[in-house]
C-alpha cells in the first residue's frame, strides 16, 4: 500500500492505508506478508433490478469486498446508505480483517452494501431490494465462506430476509445447515441473545478497562454520542447503568444537548416514535454540528460514519477519551491532533469489536445447534474484550506508540505468523 499522492483528497481507504503503513513500518512486517495484506482478495459488484411499489423497475448497485480469509471465512456487515461505494466498502472490509485478528476469532474480513437511501423506500421495497441483492450475490456468500451481518441501516429483520432467500436457493436437505450464512438474525430465527447490544456493550467494556487504568470513575462521568442507532443507543443505555450522564447527542437529523443531561431511554423512546430520529426531542435544545463537538464532557463516542474527527473538528473536542464505536470515525489528521492534545483513543478495531465477537458466538451456536443464555454470551464477550484491550495496552508500551498503531501491530502479528507457518501455495 503506498500513501496518498499530495494533490488528491484522501479517501477512507487511503486512511486505512496510512494506518497500515505506519504499523507495518514500526513492527517491520515481513515484506511478502505486507504485499498480500495491502490488497483486497475479491471485489464483487452486482447490478440488479427491483420492482418498486409503483410498478417501476429500478436498478441498484451492490458491493461485497472480501479482503482476507487467512484466519477463517470472510466476515463483515452490510450497509445500506447513499454514500456506499467501492472505496468505502474496501476500507470497511480491511478493518474487519484486522478486527478478527486482534480479537482472536477465526474470521477474515469482508464488507458489503448497497448504494441507496433506505429512508425513501417502503418496507416492501426494502425486502425486495434485500432479497434481490442476496440472490445476485449467490454463492459469493455462504456459512463457511462469507458471512454478512448488520451495519448502518441494516438490522435483524434484513438478516432474516437474507437467510430466508439464501436457504431457499439451497437443496431442501441442506437448508437448515445454512442458517449461519448471516449473523445478527432475530433470536427466534437463529440469532444469539446479546447480539443486538453487543457492539455497544463492547464499547462500554473497553471504557470500563480504560477507567480502571486511569483511576477514573464512570459513575457521574459525562459523555457525548454521535449516531443514535444500534451502537450509539446501546452504548448510552449501558453507560446509564454506570451512572454516566449523556450531555449531547447527534444523528442524521441533527443534534440536541441538555446541560443537566439527557435520559438515553427517554431519547430512544422518542426516536422510536419519530422514524428513529432524534431531531425535535423536547427535553433538550437543538444545537449545531460544531456545538456537539464543543460540548464539555469526559467521553466522546462517535457511533455514526467515517471521517468525523478531522483537522477541523478534533481541535473542538474537550474530552478525556474518544471511544470509537463507529468504524473509521477519526482520520489521520484527527488522530494526530488528538495525540497532540493528550486525548486518549480506544481505536475502532478494539472498541467496536463486540459486534463481530458475538456474531462469532451466534455462528458457533448455529453450527452446534446450541442456545446460550445472556450471562454466558456477556461473560465470554467480556473475557475476549478485556484480553484484546490488555494486548493493545501492552503493545503500545512495548513499541512506545499510539493505541491505533498498537492494535494494528497485534492484528498484523497474528496474520504474519499464520502466513509464515502455512507458506504460499504452490
Ligand atoms: P445504525 O444505522 O443503527 O445507526 C447509525 C446512526 O448514525 C443513526 O442514528 C444515524 O441517524 C446516524 N447518522 C448517520 N449519518 C450521520 C451523520 N452525518 N451525522 C450524525 N449521525 C449520523 O448503524 P450502527 O449499526 O449503529 O453503526 C454505526 C457505526 O458503528 C458504523 O460505523 C458501523 O460500521 C459501526 N459498527 C456497527 C456494528 C454493529 O454491530 N451494528 C459493529 C461494529 C461497528
């Protein structure tokens, strides 16, 4: 991977490249392994027709990028969003490889999505788009090959439609053996208890470890959250149990703040009645995007999209720690500014890894026809996150480097070992 030419605005994939090169240089990653990991393995683009409610046929473009499967089947979410493109999916797929390697689960990295605005579609259209995309992907996904999951604007219902479409295209006697083709399914359709909250839970587990390290009390601590969907709302609900206080929140509809704090349960109840959006929430005042970043708090949880903490916004933050619920919310300029300003960072591939870890648990339960209770899921998740957190902390010390680079070094070391042990066919 070579860094961005000077006259080009960095893309999300350029950010991944920069992060990768920094870690690979520092750890002196084997040059052969470096070449392999610098490329995605497969990039699938499908164009497919869907009949809309008014009878029109609309063409959609869907993506699935498979970055690497040295550690196990490709694994990663599906995003429905107007900004989805090959560059973004490539970046998200690459981060998934690092995440699986860092958390010691037997999965590689992939990601996919469709470029469209789900808020403009009816439920029936969403179902047909999802089913037709699944059909178009065909055997490019599969329970032992590439396993999608929810991401931005996709949820358990979408996963249920995918599993139903996928198994319907299998021979009858093989249908039941294929339900682990996706994770994040509804519990009744083979999902795992605790998967809905898993990513937010993982964010909070990493914050608990950070607080222990710093001698910081989460009880009474203040936080701001950007993105109040699956990850942002669950992280907020779980921080409430610690006695932490939500001071401001932002989603695609706008931002709100209350200097006496906002009850996340009340905010979520309001959003559920308002198309899952928080604008107009009556027990807080509307604020603009800049004011969100300027809100004084101990913790900032970006849980929306990429490139939010940048050269423009990082100087506005006055927090002690950024816990990256989203993938890639901080660009390399933002990273540098946070470091200069002494703001701690729990990097995305560690902080939001709870989702893929519990996806792994769901996949295992499906394969073994088991059903674990919530305590078992939570305690196994906790153990893995604490373990990964400790390895990142120790590696940051050993290499005297920042936490993002340390997390990369842990992940890349595992991949390097596997490639060296197995060699390259033929
Ligand atoms: P979601 O669709 O449930 O929620 C996304 C939230 O972001 C919504 O509240 C939306 O309104 C908000 N948003 C969208 N555009 C915004 C903007 N421009 N400014 C502010 N807010 C905006 O998605 P999610 O599953 O919660 O995913 C959020 C992030 O977490 C993504 O980066 C995703 O890749 C990452 N992530 C999700 C999971 C998971 O299990 N769902 C796992 C790991 C990482």
